C-alpha cells in the first residue's frame, strides 16, 4: 500500500484504491503500525471502511514518525525540502513546533509532551531500541549551517538548578584540599601556642613551688621566732607565777619591768 497526497495506491494495481478527503492543503501523514488506520495531516482514517475516525489538532501541518514499538508518534513541523529557505519565513517561525518536536500517544492520540530544542528542526529519525532519537537542525539560518544531534530518551534535560554528582564530588574534594591547606598554615601557630601555654603552665608551677618554698621559709622563721620567744619567755612565766600568788599590783609592775629588761637583754 502506498499513500501519496491523500491518495491510496496498491502497487500491484495500475489505479488508485481510494482518494481521501482533504480538509487542508497539507497532505502529509503515514500508516499506523497497527495496520488498520492511516493518518493524513491531522485526520485519522479507517482503512477498512475508509471513514474518518477522529481529528487530532496537535498533528496539523506535521510530519510524523512512529517509534519501534508503535505506541508513540513523534511529530515535527512539515518542511518543504525543495525550498529550504521557506523553513524560516515569518509565518512558520511563529508555529509552536518551529524549534521543537511533539510526542503523541499512538493509541488514544493524546498529547504526551512538547520538547523544545531551540533550533529549526529539518528532519527526525528514530532507532530500533527506542533509546535515542536523531535530529537534523538548522543552527544558523543566514549561513544555512545545519547539524545532526542525538538525544537520549528518558533522560531529563539539565537545568541551572541541577548539579552533576561528579561536580559535587569534585567540589567536596576541593573543600577538603582547602581545609588541609588551612590546617597546614595554622598548624605551626597552633603548635607554638600550645608550647607557649605549656611553658606558661610550667612557669606557673615554678611560681607555685617558689611560693610554697617561701611559705615554708616563713613558717620556719615563725618557728624560730617562737623558739626565741620561748627561750626569752622567762619573764612571762614569772608574770604568770607572780599573778597566781596574788601579791599585789606593785609586785606585778615590778615583775613586768624586770621581765621587760630581761627581754631586751635576750633580744640583743
């Protein structure tokens, strides 16, 4: 079976089989892989009874390609390959599929998604594993420069907010390197501070030990003075002894004066 410009042909015969009604000037389309339907522009026809099944506006003015399983339709804006400059005229630039392609469910003909590529698409191709699609796009309309690109199906397009895990790991490694450099720079200072602190602590210990020695010396001095007082304290014992005898105030005064003279004698 052949479909050309809305006319169905059988290559085994010399005449057309059926001429479908055309609602627009765009006669592109193709056979559905299921074998019972044909798509002409935006209309879906039944091949068995040649009746209109439905109209799909999202397929208007498009060239369609089915994936290998036959459950997804890829649609791009139909181009006149004989006049490539017509692809960039003002009227076609405003079309939503000028720089994008559309995916449609081939079972119920509902829209799946419209994928922008930011370039004028000239041709589209699929591959048997349904893992990649190929696009031929025009990069520079003035220079008529075009290129072919391959896109992976199912992979989300990266955005500015997204980050590559490899980049994140490299950033973490850079942070670790910077931390190591900071430690190397600050290390000697920190060690020096530790040594100075240790010296301060040792000096404090020496000061404390010196203070303890001074206290011991003071205590020894006190003991010596006490001994001296004890040795020269005969007058005090005499005062106590005389006080106990209750001989009178005159005797206590005399004893005190005599003891004072004795103390000065022992002191010098």
